[in-house]
């Protein structure tokens, strides 16, 4: 059976804002219908990214909600671009919806703060390490599913080398570097990759040593994505056994940004981090 096409990131972004705008205006769906003749079924589909609204429908809602002209122009642009598909559409990867959303957000982000306690950051993984990690954490995955995930992970890394590359600041726990994933040769290759990318102008890499003691990062890994635009607030992404979680409230953004700043302060300097990684690559 053919599944309905997944809504694009732009359409989901438009839907979320239109729902928020209606709620901020204090209007129920019935009241919207009374004032615009836009029925509940249509409004439901607009607010849940189930279909692209017509331009006249979107304009009517923007007028009703009192959206200023600058913001309205931005939302109309989102509508025009809402059918644009990212590179994930070209890959037959059956990814969970929230992971797909993260990949799309990462592709549009200007910078990422990433703390990893157990793994080498995905954007910096070699193919061998990525394959070993994916097979390890998804033991029931088929070979085809592993291949698909590895392809996606490696394709994601293009954000680091594109014309306007993403700015990555990664902090990785020492335990992740000492955990032998895929065997000694895989780990050696991975350590050498880290020493290479650490010299890139858009990448900062730090190691959080065992000697740092207890710290807030022990609660788990996280990403803070920044889009460099006022209309697109930062997003925190947390990947856990209980499921993926997105946080975009100001208090959550502030909390995780402060945690990252704290981890950055107690981690090894980028220079000392490279020295440690080089030592590990040499079998130290």
C-alpha cells in the first residue's frame, strides 16, 4: 500500500505557526468559520500540515489573526516553498518521523552545539564507526536498514563542507572515545578522522575528560540548533531510549545553552583535546 507523502519541514512549520496564531488570537475553529467561511475540516488540515492551503485561504487567516505584513510575507513564502523536498526524499530510508524532522532541521541550521556522552558525534563519524554503532544500537535491524541509516548519516555530513557550511561545536565524553566500537582498526580510523576535522575553521571539538567528575551532561546527550533568523527560534533535540524530544521554549533553550557553556568550560581545550585523540589513535 502506498503511504501518503510526508509533509515537508516548511509545511509543518507553517502549520504550527497558523495553529499558534489562532490560539493567540483567542479564536475557536467555529469562530474562524463564522468570520471567514473557512470550514473546520479545512482549518484542521491547514493546522496539521495535511494539505497546502490555497493562497486566498492563508491570506484570510493572516488578516483575521492580525499578522503584520512582514511576517505575513514570510509565511506566504513558506507556502510557496512548501513543496520543496530535501535530499532525504531521494533516499529510501525508513526513518522514524522525529529523526527525519531532526535531519531536516539540521540541514537548515546555521550552527549546532552538540554534546555526546556515549558516541562520537554523528556529523564526525567514519563509515566504519557509523555502521558498527548502528548495528550495535539496533540489533534487530536488517542489513538493508543498516545500509540505509549509514547512507543517511554520511549524507548528513555534507552540511560541514557545503558552500555555506554549518558551524559545529561538539563536546564528546572521553568514554565515547575509549569505548571500542567495531574493533581497534575502526577506532583508529575514527580517531584520525577527528584529528583531521578538528582543524576545520567551522568545527570546534572538545573532549570532556573523566577527571571532570560529575557534571550536568551525565543526564544525556543533546543538540542545540540555531538557524540565524529571528523568525526561527533555536531548537533543542534530545535522543533517548524513551524517544526523541524537541524543545523550543525559551526556558528550555536557555537551560541547555547554559549547560553546554558549563561543559565547554570544564572540557579540555581544543588543542589538548586533539592531543588526547592523537594519543588514542596511536594506541595510548
